[in-house]
């Protein structure tokens, strides 16, 4: 069995009776009867998009399989709602969607924040929809549910420099992926320039960790456009000036910072591009503008497959989302299952170690096979899925 040659276990579409908005759920696979995958909300979200994300979650879970760890990979799933998260009716749509999906959330689907939704909003809406938790389906798999839930709650209460640990671990994983790629190529951190699209949870945290490692973030794009400075942006100041949706208050810009069009991040002079916002950001047309050596997919599915083929032909390496942004999902389960405690230093150290090992494994496989990192990740998943299925049970 491979990760790509069979249909999802469950696909459904829901229509909100109040607004007419649609929501989707795709359960790609179940392991031990449970699946994992976040819930996104964005205008134009489609069933095909959600299905692709669910398949990606199957891969992410398998890539983090560690036979010596307490955390055992789950199956992959994803939810999506076609609604602008800033629409005044969005929260009501979210509550009604979760209420409709309650049988699946109680039995086989664990979910959390994704594009357009914060974990706080998901938690509030889940409670209003009558759920114990958005991840309650995994509770029967825990050895000590009360202790595990307390450990995860304690981890979510941790803040670092005023930012929640849950908001930082994903960016820590993305940043470590960048650093691992630079180390393999023998490229020093100092002088390496980065452009980030999206300045929300993932993009903001990634920029934070990369600047602390000595890289220079020269462009940041949000919904209003791109902010650029070839000498480097003051990332801490921009983080302090962003709103809940990752939009930066332009009043915080320095005289040398420049406001540019929204797509300017693509053709910025930078060695690394980090798309950390929407899916399908890089297509066959705009890929020609890219000057970077690496594209590191902090968002889900930001580079279209045909564009990735053209980029590879030009010598641009795409580090795939299923590897790069998998740290957030894994951190939830490392904490809940007890591989790590609710402490920032421990979380960052474990995330860095795990992500670096994973990136090294993927890049080494790509070099050995003469293929792309995405194809290498797929090959690793194909090797692991039969092992997981034999040990834990695998349901299509």
C-alpha cells in the first residue's frame, strides 16, 4: 500500500442552513481508529483542497513515526470551511460546522487551528458545539487521560516573550528545516536573506527564529502587501505591530522600510523563500520571478506541482510542506502522549532535533535517488506505511 494510490476513507460536504456556506471533511486514513488534521477557514476553500491536505496529513503522521516513542502516528484528515474568517458571521458558521461534525470529532477526527482560525477560536466554538475538546477522539488511546490533558493544557499556557508556545513550535520546525538545508549545502547563516509570505502564527514564528539564528529577513508579505528592506527588517517590532490575522500596522515601519505590492516577496533578492500563508501561491506563471535557491513550504500546498517541476529544472529546491510544517502537529502529540513535558526549552530542543533528523533523511534520500525532496518524502512514507499498518491497524 502507498500513500497516494487509493481514495480517502470518508469525504463529505456540509451546507450551513443559515448562510449557505459550505464546509468539508476528508478523513484520508485511520490508524487505531483515529485521524489527525486541522480545520481551516478561507473564502474559496474547496473539497479538492481539503482532500489534498488530508492526504498530506497522512504523510506527516507517518514521517514522524518513531517506534521508540510514546506518540504513535494517527491517520490523516482535514476540515475546511468556505468562508472569510473576518466575516462577522464566521464564528456562527464555525460553531454550526463543528456541531454537524460532532459525531466524527467524538469518534475518529482530532482537529485544531489552521489557516484563518486560531486555537482559541476553535476551542470556544467546540465548547459551544457541545464537544469536550477538538481532540477528544484521541483520549481513549491515552494511558492516563487526566495527566496527559493536564500536560497539554500546561504547555498551551506557556508563553515566550509574550507569544504562546503553541504559536512558536511550528515556526521553530520551519526555521530548523531552513538551517538544516543551509548546513548541508555549506551556506553560512550570516548574509543569507529570507522573504516570508504570511506573517501569522507560522510565518511570524519562522521569521523570529531565523533572525535569531543570524539570517536576515528582507521581506514580509501580509494581506496589505509586502514590506521590504534589503538591509533587513526589525522582525520583533513587526511582530509587536501585527493584529490577530497577521496584518502589520504600517505605522510601525522604519524610514528605510518600503511598502511594495503583494507579490513582491516572490521576486525579492533572497536565497530562501518561505510561503507561510495560502495554498497555490506559486504557479507556473509567477515561478519565473523567483530568484531564490530554496523554497521552504511553511504553508500547506503553496507550490503547484507543475510549478515545482519548472523550479526544479532551474535548480530551485522545494522543501515540501509535509516535512517542513509537520512540527506543529507532532508537538501536540509529543506533549499529549508524554514524549516531552510542557516546557519551552524542552519543546524547542525536541522539535529542532526531530526536524533536523527528518530534513537530513529526506535530503539524503533525494540525493541518493536523484529526485526531489518531495518525491523522497513520498518514498519514505511508502516504506513506513506497511510497518504502521502491520503494527497498529490501518483502515481505508
